[in-house]
């Protein structure tokens, strides 16, 4: 495993790391963008096949089902491969990463659902408890995926690490989410300007399936999803290094 290197106080470099990580395996990245675009357009195709009436809620549900394979399997596999390339950790070595990924990806996805569910409930009830849950437990699924820990151990590690280093990590995480939100808002405004004639329900399934702007929006959305995932991988690796430096006084402390 490569030795940890000193980190600056600000972790905003994770935003640039996201693009750098995406360029590390360009064939994988391009393939995932194409796959995400096709899966995103599967939503309106399913609407047409089901001969469903024009229903925005149904459209959103079908779109979520269509892109689920990306979140469930393909992006975690890409993240696992990138982590191996970057660190070659004993818990995610290059020689064994495919077999280890196959053992971990479903557990990591289940842990992510639990964390998001608890965080969502907290946000709906009192806001602050949800923020606390997402902050302290947010890296547990990635810990399971990349280091193979059990859910309780991953939760303890994430909570202990974030309790100590949350100002650095949360600042960068908010910046990542803000950039992603700004991009999503720009795409939504562009679509609203083009499809304003369809009213509040938006364009029908056939229009969404054939219009170039929708295909472009799906492609940009896939790129954004990969960038966010890669940026959070960088944040996780930075958090690991911060924890290692804290636990080992002989390590160079972050500057």
C-alpha cells in the first residue's frame, strides 16, 4: 500500500481529483457515460411500452428504476477499480479486487440505503438529526465496499473519523454537492425553456425519447454522477489519510 502523504487543511482539491480520477481509465468512463445515457432514456421507452398515460410521477419512478443498475453495481465497480489503481490497499489489492468487489457490493448498497433512509427520516423530522446521521455515517458504505468491514465496524470508523475531521470533509462535500446542484439546475432550466409549450406536465414520453436535448441532458447527468462519485472517493481516501496521521504521530501532519 502506498504511504500516506501530507494533506492541506482544505480538502477542496477533491473537486479537481474527481476529474483526474475520471481521466485515469478513459475507456471505463466513456463506457459508463454511454451506459448511463442509454439507461436514462430507458424510462420514456418503458412508458411507451407500457402505454402509460402522461404522468410525471410515473415517469420519475420509471427513470429511477432504469438508472438503478448504475448506482447499484456499475459505479461501485468503477470506484473499486479506481481505489485499487490509486492505493493498491491490502484490503483492496489489484490482484484480487474483482473477487472482493463481488463479495462486498451488495452489502455496501444495503448499508447505503439504511444510511440514506435514517438520514432522510431525520431531515424530515427535525433536519439537524438527519444532517448528523449523514455526516457521521456517510462514509460507512464506502468503507464496506473498499475495505470489506462489517456494517457496525464501518459505522464506528466513519463516525469516529468524521467526529474528529468533519470541518475539513464537510466543507469539500458541500462544495461538490453545490457544483452538482448548479449543473442540474442549469440543465433543468434549459429543458424548461425548450419544452415550455408542454405545460407543467412536461414533454410526453415520445418527445423525451427522440429529442436531442434530452439525450444531451442524460449524458451530462451521467458525467456529473461519475464526477460526484469520483470526488467522494477522493474525500474518502483523504479522510483515511487524516485518520492515519492522527493515529500515528510519526506521520507528517497535514498543512
